[in-house]
C-alpha cells in the first residue's frame, strides 16, 4: 500500500493505492482519493494525515510541521568512537582498572581519566575547561563527573606506592608506573623484546609553585629561567612506541639522568640487555665509564660534543679517510636528508663522523651572509657589533681595533653539516648513524607533549596531581601513536590537525517531537571515513530510532 499523485485535467489528486495480484499479474486498486494536492498542501493536511497515521506505527516517524515544539541536539561522536576503541586495544583501560583493584571511589575513575585524555587530544586548554567541553561530545559514563573528579583521578595516577624498591634516585614510584609496566607487557610477547631504547629530556615550566618537590629552578630549555620547572624524560622503543615517562625536579641535570634511567628500565621491564640511544647532553666522562664497566656493559649510541671535546675537535674530525654514502641526495626537500659516514678509532674508542651535504651548504651560505653583513657594519663603526651574538663570535678585538677573525671562520667551516657519534656496538657505521637519526621521534614526541601541555598556568598544588596531569598527556601520546600506526598500515599519512577537524565534524543530531526521537548521523567528511576504516570501527547508521 502506498500513496501516489494522479493528474486529472488541470489538477493533481492524492490517492491511496493498493497492489494486489490477479491471475498472476499485479494490479493496482485505488482505495481512496484524499483530495486535491493544492488544497491539501495549502492547509497542511498532508502532514496532519501522516502524523495521525504514525500513531499506529511501531516505528518512530517524525513529521516536522512547525505546529509543535521540536527539540534538536547535535553532539560530536567521531573522536570518542575512534579513541574509545584504541583505549581498549592498547590495554590502557584494562591497566587502569587493574590498578584500581581493591580501591573504592565514589565515581568512575577510569572514565574520568579517559575524559581528561580525550580532552588533551582534541583541544589545548586548561583542565578547568574540560568540565564544559565534554557537553558537546557523546562519551559513555561521564554524566555524573565534575571537575573535582578529574583532579582526584589525576591525583590517583600520581599517588606514591608503598613499595619503592624500583624507584629512581630522582622520583618516587607511583601508580602511573604500574600502568606503564602493564602496557609494556600487554604489547610484548615471547617473541618481542626491547633491543633499542631512545631517551631524551625536556623541561616544562610552571607559573605557580609547581608542587612540593617537582618545581625547581634549573636550566630551562624554554628560555624561562625566572620560573620554576620540572624535567620530563620520555623513553621510546625502536618502533617509536612510548614506553614510559619520567618526571624529576627542575634542577635535575641531563648528565646525571642517563644511568638511573638505564637501571630503571632493567628493573621495571625485566630486560637484561639493550642499546640506548641518547643525545650529547647525556654524556659525561663518569657516565661513559659506568656504561662500559664490567658491572653494566651497556650498549650505547651517544651524540658527542664536537666543539667542546678537544680529542674530537682536533683528532676525530681531522682524521683522514673517505666518507661512505648512506643516503643519496634527493631532488626534493621532502626526500630523506642525504647522509655520509666514516668510522674513526681513537684510543680504543669508536667514533662515527656523519655529514649532511645539504645542511653543510646551508650553514656555509648562512655564515657567508653573516660575514658580508659584518663587513658592512664594520664600515659604519664597530660599537654596534659588540652586543650582537651572531656577529660577535667572528670578531677579534685588539687593543685599538676590531676586525674579522679569519681563523675563526675557517674553524667553524670544519663543523658544517657534521655531527659525531660515540658507540660501543658492533653495528656498521651506517646503521649507527641511521639509528641515531631516529631520535627525531623523541623530538617529535616532545613537540606533541608541549602542545598537549598548553594548559598554563598550571594550578595543581601537589606533586601527585602534577604527575597525573603529565601522565594523562603521555597516555594521549600513546593513543596518537596507535592511530598513526593504524593509518600507516592502511597506507595513509594525514596531518594531525586534519584528522582532528574531520573527526570533530562527525556528529549525531537527536530530534525529538511529541515524545518520539530519532538520531541522524552527519556525513563523513575529509579523512574521517579512512580513519574509521584504518582503526576498524563501523560508522553508526545514518538514521536510528532511539
């Protein structure tokens, strides 16, 4: 049975028609002629008839005539659907629930942590804003959560454990450590391990007191020595997966951090041997001595200080020998950077000298530009040059004159495009250089950490809440990395800003009239559909009865 419009003369009539079979053939029978279409539409009687008939339907039908109050509510569903799945797949949900075993809270701690992490992923803003932000999202289990619940959940993550046997010299062992270890063992099996570890640190400053112990003044990588800060260390495996994060007082020096981290990895993750890759800021004579002692015998690939270490500056860089080509120079700037290497053995130590010809040319051009400008400035008078750092290192000040230091220019040219590594591994020179270049993954993590931690001023007053605050950003990084891996496996490479925008565009619109409700899903835009396919999440139906 259906409705149709029948034209008769100059008018159209609305009819209700029935299909029926007679002698094997389908014939139509007009049950009723409702009336002329122009008259029915003028008086809104078509909608009235449909609404009347819908009372006898078992399925919801909404007819929006404008004669009654219609309620409509739009909420974002894309981010929740994607990251809820990854939350479970990475084992974060189970790890938090396990850590909560035996504890009693008057709210859902796991949901409070997920809400905080999702907020860090999607926007940069204070945790105080999260309490209002989630009203625009569909997230299960957060209806009764308030701002103080989020703070209490972060305090739980940073809560100190009674057993401090595996604690580092700089920080206490906390609930977040148990979760990190659970996540590590969730990823690993009998056939996977940890053979390569990347480690680096950064600083995060506070505009408040910064807790009881974490907030200290030290060397600021943010160029804010006037503010208290904390040091955050991140450890990645050879696949770029975050393993754990460390949080230390702001006056902790990089050179004192490497050995405790090595020992902590051994204890926490039950790993006897691995190779650690770290930047030159981690090196000291004492550190190298202990790494190579009979008690440790730790494999390492460490950046070396070319300018500060006399043996490297005068002997390693001057050592004769041909460079071996590792990566050819591409035609586009998007191609991998060119790379040449050579091995130098000095006093029983193995050094790898690396050079990027493209970077060498750039540094030479930049220096030539500075020297040319410096010569012009010298003609005008030397007084304006003394305070300029870019100029100052190329100047030689005599008793009554200032002139360009040609020896300094020649000396600086020796470092163009080069860096030096020190290693005790059996890897080839090319392999050592390529492994070290993977440290960019840690640098990218730190860029992400900084963006995820754009919540200043930080209002947390206690160390445990600060630790939980930073750890939520670390969990957000794990989810981002997992999404990147899914997209990469599917052959997709998208910008994070693009992914966020298109996921947030996916919404569900709930329409309600006279007690009947329908949920209408908006169309997938941009990369949203490919993200859902890569993660393996089915899109909700376009229209759904509630």
